[in-house]
C-alpha cells in the first residue's frame, strides 16, 4: 500500500488536569500478591521554585504496536501537563483508518492530559497503539524507565484482536522479558492460534515488541503486541528500549527435490502427491518435498472459509446423494457453456483434472480428512448446462471429528469447517514427511538460461535461496495489494476492499509478467462470485449482522445521498455498482427497523450512525442534507402510493423511513477472494509465458495461480473451487514426481 507519512501536531496551553494510564491493568509482585495498579507515570519532580511538578519539562517519544507496524507519539510537556502531541501513524492503513483516526486521537490526548483515551470506533488497534505510545512517553517524562530497567513482577493487560479482546500475562525481571502467556482469547480458531503459538516466543527471543506480526493473523498479533507493550509500560519500561527491529540477514541456502510455493488448498495436495502417489496413499516417493508458506499456518483461503467441497463421482458423498457426473460429461457441459473461451480452455488438462476427483477425495479421507457422506447434498448450478439448473454433489461441511462441529452449524463463517481443513492437512502433511516452512515468502524466481532452478525466499530473520529440481507455484489468484490492482484491474477493483485475502499472493502472476509473459484475465467470467456486499476487511461478510444488508428491506443511497438501484438486487450486481460509486453506500432506516439491533455492534466498528433528524444523519455520514431529505421523501411517498417510481422496487420490499431516530449503516464493495488473474499452463500444468506457448522448464502452477487454462472447472458452484484446487494440486504433484523419478 502506498502510505504517505503523516505527522499530526497540536499545541495547547498547559495547566490542564492530569489523569494517567489506566485502570484495567494490574501487577503482582514475585509472591503473587497484588501491588498498585498501573504506574503513575510521574515521580514528582522538584521545580526551580521548589514546588512539586508532574513532569520533567521536555519532549519525549514513546512507541506502541499498531496494526501494521510501530506507532509513535512525541509529546512535549511542562511541569504540569502535555502542551503538544505529535503522532506518527504512517505504518497504519492510512487510506482508511490510521490518518483519519489520528486527528481525533490527538485531541483526546490533549483533552484527557493522559493516555487514558476513549479511542476511535473502527480503529481499535490504532487507538490502543497510540494509547500505549503516549503512556510510554509520559512514563519517560515522569522520570521513570530508561536503560531498559523494569520493576520485576507479573503484569496483565487486554487488547482487541480480530473479533474479541484477548488478555496477556507478562512476567519480567528488572532487565528481561521472561514469559508471555495469552490467558484469554476468543478470536478466530486455527488462524489466531498461530499468532498465540508463535508471537510470544518471538518477542522473548528478540526481547522486543517491534517484531513482525504473524503473517495471516495480523489482528490477533497486533493485540498481543499492544497488550505486551502495555505490560512493559506498567513495569516502568520505556518502550523505546524494547523496540529493537530485527535485521534481515543472509541465510543458508537449501536444496530439495520438489519445492511448493504456497500451502493453500492446491499447494497442500501438490506436496502430498509429490511425496506419495496419485492416490495419496501411504507410499513414500522418497523425494524431499518442502512447502514455503507466507502465513503462519497452511490452508490458504480454505482456512478462513466455511469448508464446502464438491464431489462429482466415486466417493461416499456421491453414494449418499445418488448423483454423479462422469468426468467427460462434466467437461463437455462446461465447454458447451463457455464457447467464448474455447481458445483458452485446455481440453486435455480439464479432463485430467476432473478424472482425479475421486482419488483425491478418497485418498484424503483415508488419511483422516474428516468428510462424510452424511454431510453431502445436491447442489445446483446453471453454469453446468446453460438455461437449466444442473445438480451436482457437494458437501456442507468439513467437520471436527471430536466435537462434530460443522460449518453448516454456524453459517458460512470462519468459525466453520475451513479451519479444520487447515488443521487436518497440517497433520496429514506432517505424517507424510513434508517439510513446511511457515512465514516464508517467495520474493523471486531463480532463472538460469530460461530454466527455473529455484526460488529466493525471506522469513522474518533471513533471506536465502531454495534450489529444487521442480518448483510448483500455488500462490492463488492475484492478491489484493495496490500494486497488483494497478497492474491488472484498476478500474474493476480500485474501490473494492479485500476481505481476509491474506491467503492470496501475486507471486506467480508478477513473476511471469516480469519475465515478459502474459496472464489470463478471467474476471468477466467469474467475478460475480468475488465482489459482494460487506462491511469492512475485518467483518467481511460473516456473522449474523450480514442479514442487514443481505436480506432486510431498506433504502440504499450513494455518497451524494441519492438512491442508485433497486434494493431487492442484493447480489453481485449491486456490489459491483457500489464499487463504481466509490466503493461504499449507506443503508438508511428508521427506529422501527429490525436492523436497529445491530446498531451498537456496527457503530463500535465505525460503520453505523444515528440522529434524531435526517439533516443530522446526513451530517454524520457526510452527504448533502438536502439530497438525503429529498430522497427519503420521494421514497416514502412511493411506498404510500404502492411502489417505487424510480427503480421499480415493489412496496413489499421497501422500508419507509418515518420514525426518528434515523440510522445509517455503511456497506462496502468487498472481494472475498483474490483478483481473477492466473498464469497460463500447458496440459501438464507446466507454466508457459503465453497461452499455448513453450513451457518454462521445471516450473508448474496449480490452483488459482495456475487456472488460466482450466478456470471454468473451478467455478461451477459451492465447493467446486475447493475440489478443483485439490485436484490441480495433485496433478501438479504427480507431474513433478513422475518427471524426477522417470515414471
């Protein structure tokens, strides 16, 4: 993200009352007996006139851990109070949260004359980081801290993670961070557990809170860093003494037989097939197989979705539904449905992938992948046979065998089956002998005379080369960073928020483009499933609150206060319209609306506003009061007269805005996947620079990254993308294994 560095300074008169950091933290001494609450931050200093002052006059800088990196607060104080505040939030999400929050936060600091501030709704992590930074600076101004010295003991603090608060307990000596325990957390399963497992030890090893967050678990990591920083401040530390950044140094190069870049759905099965055989049996191929995964866990997008998997034939799921498609019939139907892509689709590749469906699923289930026929049902997709809803077998769940929890039990959310996919695949790969290197990001392909011989990677400590006989790219569709968007689809995705797309990387696409190759833009064929309505990148489109924008009647207005569509169209069409309107719109309703019950939660996330007047509501959301009032009046009149005269919305689908107080909820255009850009391959999944061009020796691609010639197979309906990625991974693994072993 392009981030403009921004310092925000405010100077005010001294002499305001001083209140200090905070009530909810606590400390115990070495015996466990409670001592005083958070440190006062002032020792009381003798001024020239002999009176007791709160601070040592001067300028002090403290730091805290923000969402994406350090946040600093530079404060100037006289003996009695804060006279100026300068916040550096340049490492935050400046386009949406950090900079907007900074002005409000600085005003709160000056008004409170302390670090104990209310914070900004929707910017919880940034607010906590600023509070910690101010507390650090005030601690120094009071004559405490410095030299890394702390008061030995155990300290406790809480901070907000991705979904909920977590509580951290930190034990320190006078000169070291001794132990860190996350004693309470209710964040996303599996994903947050990676941060809880990895980050405390990383802080201890480096004796620093300026360490990298665990990739793919940024929100939970930020909460841990903020809470630990709070504890250090309680112990009397200056965070500047505990914020040494880790220097990336050259590491030792590695050589393996097969290197898989990306441990998502396709990467996991690719590595397993390379290590075993085409049936994923207990056979050991004898090859050294390694996965490098950018996140702190494997599973990719599958780890954060609901866990739906399709099966076309030959499994217990098909036996349950009594319905099967043959591989040939499936491919024939898809080719008939998409004749405009006949010059792109590789018929041989499509049939080979479809044929692997039964071996792939049966092999995984035999290895302990918990997927049963009782969870299968008949799905339908008009994409299979044009004009008709064609049935196919899919499953609602990937279940936890111990608890029986299913993704269907909780709806389509990250508390569903997807997390169990990641966990079971981790176990399966470990049992098979596949080495996984987490938080290891590929930075470039190593090419020699047009042949790919390896990949340069970087973890949070080292940069080094991994040389391999065969390299499989499984980095997903293009990611959602600004550079990728500007390279490929700025007009389509420029105003779209990426929702939980930490699993999508752009490595394959950018590397092929850098080599002068072409990529396949398939967004027009499949993007209707990737741009949807949602709230923001954290809430995405999960949880009960999604009912507000997905199914409850209400009036939508754009940023000019005007309606722009028939509100009964809550699908991809409306989402893409919002994207073109600047990426956001507002749902307007009154006090009688069922959606009022979501207000407190959404307001706490900076997504909802209320007012006793429409003019006041317009001011809250920054639209023209005249325009909003006129729009509401027209909408109400149309409702009374039996139907919408502007867009044709039926009266039964309208919700008049009549009774104060009035409410507005922001709804955004969200992408639930990556950008639909893939590289081209041949019938063996060897990467090619152009469609139908010569293969790059030793280089394969699978899953979203390698779907340039088989993308229709991955987009039939619910669960088809997962099984398509699984089979393409197995096929790529087979090709690599067979090429090395001469099979």
